[in-house]
C-alpha cells in the first residue's frame, strides 16, 4: 500500500494520540482509589464519577459529528483535546464534587472525540484494510498497558504522588493538542448531507429484528462487565487488602496486555472458525475467569483470573457486531441505535457497583458484575442457538 507524506503523518498522528487515549481511559479507574483517599468521598460518588466518564464518551459521539460542520474538523479536535489537560488539572487541584464531576465528564468527551475522529481518518486512508484499524486499537491497548505502570512508578513510595500522574497526563493532553494542531486534515469543513424525502417507517425496521435486539443486549451487558472491571478493579484489590496498591496496578496492566493478545488472536481465528461458536467460548471464558477473580485469595489465582478474563472479553464486542445480521447493512440508523443503547451499560454499571459497595460492602458491589456476565453468557447462548437453527 503506497502512502503519501500527508497520509503517513495522519497515520503517525492518529496512532500516537490513540496511545494517549488508552492511557487516559485506564487512568480513570486506576487513579480513583488515590483520589478518593485524598478527597474523602465515598464509593457511591466514585461510581458516579466513572459513570460520568462514560456519559461524556457517549455524548461525544453526537457532538463530534456535529461540531465539525460548524467550526471545522481541526478546530473541533482542538476544542475537545483541551478537555483532556483541563480535566486532570482540575482533579489535581480540588476535591470539590461539582468540579470533579465536570472533570470526569470532560475526560469522556475528550476520549470519545479522539476515538471517533481517529477511526474515521484511518478508515478513509485505508478503506477496507482491517490491519489499519486493528493496529489503531492495538495502540489504545498499549497506552492502557503503560498507564498503570506509570502510576505504580509515581505512587510506589508515596500514594500522595498521584498528582504527578495528573501532571504527566496534562502534558500528554498538551502533546495531543500539538498533534491535532499540525496534523494534515483535508476537507476541514465537511459538507452537510442532503435531506431525503423518504421518511417511511422502513428506516426503523430494525426495531422488529430479533437479531438486532439480541446483539444490542449482548453489547449492553458486555459493556456493563467491561466498564465495571476497568473502573473498579484497582479499587477492589487495593481496598479489600487482597493485593498491595502496586500489585493492583500491575493487574490492570496484565488485563490490557491480555486484551491486546486476545484481540489479535480473535482477528485470526474469526476468519477460520464459526463466529457464533467463538463467541460462545468467549462468554464461557468471561464467566469462568471472573468467578476465579472473585474467589481468588492469592496472587497467582487472581493473576490467572484477570489474564483469562482479559483474553476472553477481548473479542466479544467486534464478534457480536459482526453477527448482527443484515440490520446494520440494511438500515442506516441501526448501528447508531445499537451503539447508543448498548453504551448505557457502561454508564449504569459503575454507579450500581458504587451504590452496592457503599451499602453492602465492596465485595458485594463487585459481585454485581457476575450477574452481568451471567446474563451476557445467556444472550450469547441464545445467539448461538439462533444461528445454528438458521444454518440447518
């Protein structure tokens, strides 16, 4: 594949900012135990903060699509990128609940905008080239793998040094602004799509499609489990006394290392094997290994559980989307509705965990994730049975 100089710069810029985006995403859950200890808020508010990050991530899906029409793509990305640095500056300076809530919402807006923009740019350069998008998302995993190790390095001798991590993330936010400020961007002001006269109910026919709902609910409960684990894992290990703060951060890195390995493995296996069977194996793996995490009381057992859970969950999202049938292809609005409805899982679950943890204990809060994984496996089983019956 031959690339122009501008396209090479776009590849480098998008891959670089996605490493930063991965570090941002993982730092939310990994830093919260230290932030809560310093500012003295409870588990309920911690859950709300994680949920607000997910709210911002969802909102950016809409805002990042509209804002470029008004101010241009570059200006839009510069606007959202300032949220990255500003959010961690606020977190490092004050424990005011309103300002903290605003900061975590801003982290979600920044993360979502970068994700949307980079996916569109890479797909436009290498249309139909799966390796390009797979590599992009591998960059995210690399950033998520590195972030906990940086946190461990900064807080190893003094937990109060978590603010130094914020300063590093502020610097990353500034770097991101510089990248988007110099990145070659063609068609800076996208043209508005022409309105069509067709307003028939046929555009919403996917609402009566059983496969659409099975896949949407599967993604909903998958995101419940994913955001629950990512947002609360370090807090659970640290506050329960199962692991030291340092080993809790290492487990976060192990999770993302295995997610990266799992994504690469599933990408290869999905070409050779039945996708619904692969999804079934992933669902079983998610449940078995997360139960091991919850029952584990030793470092080796917890490590096995986290590694297995990360590897098992890695391919659930893309494989489920690939099994969504003709709904996404046939109905232009189907993917938007599926993405939006499923995203509520990542919004609701962290707050549920926080509320249960505050009233019944942190272990009880984490057990709610088991319920989400059980429902996830049930939906995957329904999907498998449906595909097998259609094949006969």
